[in-house]
C-alpha cells in the first residue's frame, strides 16, 4: 500500500505495535514525499537506530535539500537514538523536537481553531 496520496507539507504517523512498520514509513517519506514536505511527527517508542540513521542519510541525499522538522511525541529516547539525532541536527539535516501527547493535542486544537 502506498502512502503517497496522504502526503502534504507535514505528516503524523503512529507506528509500533499494531501500526505501520517504521522502516517502511521512513523509506516512503524519504523516497516519495513531495518537495515541500518538511515535518514528520512520530508517536512511537521502538524505532531502531539503524532505520533512523538510514532515513536521515536518504533525507540528506534528497533533491532539493529541505530541513526536516522531526517531532517525537511521547517517545522514550535512548542514548543511541539521541546521538544519531544530534549528529544530523548538527549537519543541518533535521530540526528535532520532543513533545508530550497533551501538548501535541493542545497545539492541534489551536491550529484547527484558527482555520
């Protein structure tokens, strides 16, 4: 199943147990997201360091180059994942944020109130 029709400038994914496979999600985003895509929100707690790094490498090699705002929501980040994130943040490939679920829901509600 292709996720391509779902893309816009941003995308929120729920992955992990009972949801989509992270590796497939990352490959789809890196290979098929539109040029104006710039924000990926992930609700998860089981991303492998290898899959994350592979995604960042593919994102870095995309044309045109675009900074990706990566947001982890309710994610328990281990040291290995954080090192990978910091590496690609320092390279100017991503901008990383962490949010808790309530904070994200409040922001979503505010966005819908303004539209």
